[in-house]
């Protein structure tokens, strides 16, 4: 996938930018020796974009829905790790990441809802 394709696809752009921001945040966590949370957050947060990108080349509607569902689950996991950081007084501020993630979650849920409706409609036509 080329840079232009990421720039023109809203969910890919948002998840790519979010991943870059999380990488920077995790670098800060590593400097504070918060390695366990850093690794968990890094894996789940970057997986959101990776699964969204995989969905762009899905083999079927069902495969597309499955990959977007995985992205949504990874978003929920990333939210968990960010909330732990947010509620702990020993971790750097991460409210901006939580806000970005909330926007991504809303879009993923909208994509899922739309894709499921289209799948249900196509099933009714047969």
C-alpha cells in the first residue's frame, strides 16, 4: 500500500496517525521503565491499523467484517491499557490518545454496522 492510499482512506489515516502517536507515547513509557504496559499498548494499538489495512484486501464481505471486528477488539484492548495509564499517577498523560481512540472506535463501529447491513440485504436478495 502506498502513502497516498493511506492518506485518502479515512480509517487508515486515523489508525496510522494513532499508531505513530502511540509509538511516541510508548517510547516515553520505556524511558520510565514501564515496559510491560508499553509492550501491551504498542501491540494492541498498532494492530488496529494493521487489521484495518488487511480489511482493504479482504477475500469476501465476511472476511472484511471479521478483520474490522478484530480491529475493534484491538481498539478495546488499547483503550484498556490507556485507561490504566490515565488512572495511574505514575504514568504520563494520555488523554489525547484516548480521544483519538474514541473517534477510531466510533468509525470502526459505523463501518461494522454498515457492512453487516449490506451483508444482510444481500442475503435477503437470494
